[in-house]
C-alpha cells in the first residue's frame, strides 16, 4: 500500500536492505489522506478562505516594546503548516545542506514526535516498543497511553558505564517481531552518556529487526563533536533522530522539537500531525534562534554551560564534598547536568535514603531544587543537578554542603 504523498522512488533501495517501512507503518496510516490546510495552497493575498477573524486580535497594548512587537504579528491568521525555512535551517545545521529539509519534521517539542511515532508504527494492544533503562520516562508514558507493552533491555550500568547491551537488544528483537520501535537516549537522561555510533549502526543493520531505531538527542549540543547520529538519517531508512530547541537553544517555552529521518517517515509524520502544530510566535522565535547570530549565541551559551559543568565536577571532587559523602560522578557528563551519588558516611556505599533526605532538605529548607534519581537502575543514591548560572551554581554549592553536613 503506497504512502500518500510519497514518491515511490524513495523506497526503491532502502539501507539496510532488510528494512521495509510498509511492514512497519500501520496500514490505516499509510492510506491516510491528511487534513488539507487552507495555508497549504496560498499564504498571501486577500485571505478569505480559512474563516479567520479579519479584524485581528483585540489584546490591549502594554506599552512595552517586546509584547507590542509580538502583537504586531498577524495572530489572526493560521500559521504556516509546512515551516520549510525552519526545516531548511535545521537541515543545514545538522545535515550540512539546506536542501535536505525533506529529512526534517517539526513537532510541538520532542514529546509530540514521540507520541506520533508510536501512533503511526504500533497497533494498540498488539505491538511493543523496546527501551533501555535508565532512560527518559516519556517513552513508557506514551506507550501506556497508546496501549503498547514495553520490552526493557537495561543498559550496562557497571562502573557507571550506561552503555547498550547490543546482543541482548538483538536477541529481544529476534524473539519478538511485535517490537516496532527501539528507543535510545544519547546523551542519556539521567546518565549524560552518549551512545557510540558503531553500536547504533550495528542495531540498524541487524536483519532480525524490521522497525525504527529512534535516537533521542535532546542534549546533543552539550556533547563532544561527532557524537550526533543525525547524518545517519541520510544513509539509513530505519533510523529517526529526535532533537529539540529546549536544551542547547534555551527555548523550552516555545515547545519546538524535530525528527530527522528518511523522507518516507517524514511524509508519514506530516500526514498524521495536527494541521497547524507549530504556532507563528514559536516559528518566529525558532527562525531567530537558527539565524547566524542566533547560532553564534547558542554556541557561546553552550560553551559557558559546559565550562561550568566541568567546574562543578571539579568542585564536587574536592575533599570539601567527598569527605561529606559525595561520590564520583556517574555517566558520561555530556549533557547540561551531572549525576552525583550520595554515599553513606559510615559504609561509603550509595545511600538512596540519605540522598532523598538531602533532596527534600534542599528544596524545602534551602530553596534549591535538584532531581532525585535514586530509584533508577544503576543510580542508587543519585541526585541529578542541572548546571545553572554562575550565581546559581555558587549558591547551590554552598547550600548543598550545608545539607550534607546536617545529614
């Protein structure tokens, strides 16, 4: 069954050869004719086609330039459903060429893309996904919402490695053809550990799995050069890379994420999404962020945060903290956070109860909120600490030490 809107020639020579997207995408989704937006046809002129309010908004002016500038936008018009320019800028940044925008899909944050992938690939009550805990919790939440079972193949956690058990993943897929999606987080959350591209390629080329390997790269801008799997999307048909403007770009509030994949999957996602999923204000801010000046600013901020991350790691490794029961950081430290085990001061072992008390004390008594992760596999006694501003980090270190001294 052909995928509506897709040139069949794009499916002629998939890599790897065993992959067949038409066996992965649900038949009713392949046959879906997407809702046709008024703005799919025309975006300029006297627009009397979409039942918009021709008089525009009636929000009073505040007298402040920022809100007034935003209100000058044509907010009474529906947004551009295609957002080709944003896709082209992302393609230039991640794939090295603007004309590869056909490999890019935009979503309301990565969470919309996560849900869409499960809806288009997996039959509720029948199919499964595979996750590698410890990992991002939304994969399991979306699976439950879509009535999908989850096969879990835990990471190798010994010594804080947090790496894939590639052979176990292969075994799980070979024994259960109902697995349609493998979810990998790189750098991991809460581990901050990148997955080597060689391991990803090994799974992509494994003929015992006919589904998509999804790599969530929310924190990729904080990792070393060459860590991203994005360019695999121009080589392999069965990979999908998720990215976002929430982390490195610091634009969590505009809710804009992206999928980078073969144009066949991009077409399926486009056919299935809500008609106008990216708002005009979000699109405007994204275009500014992806401009040359915006990219320069983003990279400067990322450099500042990674420098601060390394400074925090050095500080937590000093006797001022180790003697109070802070262990060596776990994971790859390739994100905008660090993962610290809190130890029992008598035994020297990770102590989740103590970590939970410190977490609560910091939040309720000292005004510093970190994330307790002691219940995650391989993260006994761990607190996850986001890198803040220089001032925030200074206050956090002071109050963290106070909490340690009292626990």
